[in-house]
C-alpha cells in the first residue's frame, strides 16, 4: 500500500523509467487518477492528458459496472451485458452517464 496517491504516482513513474524522456503521453482519469498521473508524467518528463469517463453502473449495485462511456461518446460494454439488464435499461444508463460527463 501507499501512503497517498502522490507516493503511488512517484513509485509508478519509477517503475516506468524506461519511458522517461521518450515523448510519451500519460492518460489519467479523474477521481483519484489525476494526482497519480501527474506524478508519473512529472517523473517521465511526459505530457499529461485527462480522460473523462464514467462507469456504467448496475442499478442495484452502483459500485459494480457493466462497461464505461467516455467524454467523446465512445462506449465499452462487457459482452453479455444484455443477460444482466434489458437493452432499454442499458440505454437509459448510458444516457444518464453521458449527462454526468
């Protein structure tokens, strides 16, 4: 475990040392990932970009998800999600998460 996200990012940056000064881009996701990504990008001397995405949560268990949607509208849904939820419910959840973004 790490003391905080800053420490985690510094450790991850060191683990990715082979990419230092290699003109890479570090992608980070809000809600915790930005601080980690910042520390990685700082260590690697890399560009940092933030991706805004939302989990597609199950209505009865919002901590679990069946996919994700990104700010550009691209969507990933686990194969077989229609076995867990009706298509209409899936579409409603996608619309709601796009509004949140």
